[in-house]
């Protein structure tokens, strides 16, 4: 079977901030439609800078970016943001309307000319993101987690082809992380391309198949998350800790049990551990 052609090609991209900071150095990378990718790396590695080049918020100092084989160099931010939805690290940099309802309405405005239709769709979005009760509230008066949710809703309601999240699980409680996982799962089923910047190794290890690791403006590794986050060398270099599932399977193999090299899910490793414990208990009882 022929491999599908890439959706995004980043070719030799540099970015130097006006103050002279070289934040991206010769970045090359291809992304296929429907992929789900984590971008990881230390603070200041260049992750946010890289994704800001994807919707034209900043323009590379050198190199090119192609989406569907079109060079995005000549395209306006307005045009690009229809295709690439970027959810910021800090929601207050993204939200600006006087109320939660207005925020969603503004996002949808140029997709629905008819006022009644616009209102219906706005109501639908508020409901599906569980934001109805904050409808009249100023986005400035939401909690951190709530404003993050509004920021996500205001981009996702436009249904862009590529979704880019900058640290979506930061400051979210377990429930919100769970609903975020459901949300991206749905996008995956729709064959949307999803890029997620995260420092959360547990989350990436379990849910994101491919990881790109950055350091000092460069890509230092790109491959299956299972391999990258199982590597002591790579995780240490990026100030990350090995995922707990991985640590547990290493400890088990040290203790003489079968090594579980391919397990990334907490659920599977828990089941395995339960089995070991049950066998142990049965054998103690039999003694
Ligand atoms: N507006 C700016 N002007 C000058 N330098 C900047 C600016 N924004 C970021 N930088 C610098 O560019 C480099 C990359 O920053 P970037 O925000 O892309 O890192 P990051 O990987 O997203 O880090 P974090 O995990 O802390 O969010 C850093 O050295 C940072 O200090
Ligand atoms: Mg960042």
C-alpha cells in the first residue's frame, strides 16, 4: 500500500526573535493527516515557537512550511487559522470578549451569516463543552481550568483540519484531563491531525503514538512515544521522568517477571499486577 502523502512539511525552518534569540534551528519534519503527535522538551526548547509558525502568527526567518503542498508563506493569518486551530498555553492571551457567549459567537461569526443559525450553533457549543452556566460571565472571571476549556471550545467549534494544543493538561484536574482525552479521541476518529505540546509523560505515554523531542531549538528525537519515553538517555536529557508504567514494568522484570516492553496503558499493567498478586495469594493459601 502506498503511504499517504504528508499534510504538513516543515523544511529547514529557523526562527530568530527580534532580540536575537535563535529559538528554532533548522527544523525539518513531516506530519501526516490523522496523526496524533506530542511535542516535548525542556522549558525554552522552542516548542511554542515552532507551533506558532504553523498558523502564521510568526514567520520563519529561514526555510519553508507547506500545508497540503501549498507554501504558507503567502497566506494570511486569517486564512491559515481556518485550517490550523491553535490553543494557547495561556488562555488569557487568546480570550478577549466580554462574555463567554460572545467569545464563542465571535469564533463562529464568519462561518454563519444567519443570526438565528449563529445563535443555535453558539448554544450547541456552550452546551457540549459544559459552559452554559458561565454564558454571561466575563472570561476574565473564570477559574484557570474553566478558561482553558473556553479557549479550547472557541477554537474547536470552528472544526479546523489541524488542532494544536499548547500544554492542554496543565492545571487541569483528573476529570478535565479525562474529558480532554475523550475529546481528542473523537477528533482522532474524524481523522483530524492533532499536535499536543505537553510535559505530562504519563499522558503522552498512554495516549499519543508519536513524540517529537526538542532541545535548544532543535529536534533531538522523533518516533514512537513508546520508544522515546522508554529511553533513559532521552528522558534525562529533556528533564522528564520515565513514565510510571515503564518504571513498573522494569521493576517487574528485575524481580524476575516477564518484561512488559509494549505496555503503555495503566489499565493493562494494573491487570497484570493483579494477576501476579492473585497467584501469590492463592499459593500462600495452599501452603
Ligand atoms: N517573544 C520573545 N522574544 C524573545 N525571545 C523569546 C520570545 N518568546 C520566547 N523566546 C525565547 O525563545 C526560546 C524558545 O521559547 P519557547 O517559548 O518556544 O519555548 P518552549 O519550549 O515553549 O518552553 P516552555 O516549555 O517553557 O513553554 C527561549 O529561549 C525563549 O526565551
Ligand atoms: Mg511553551
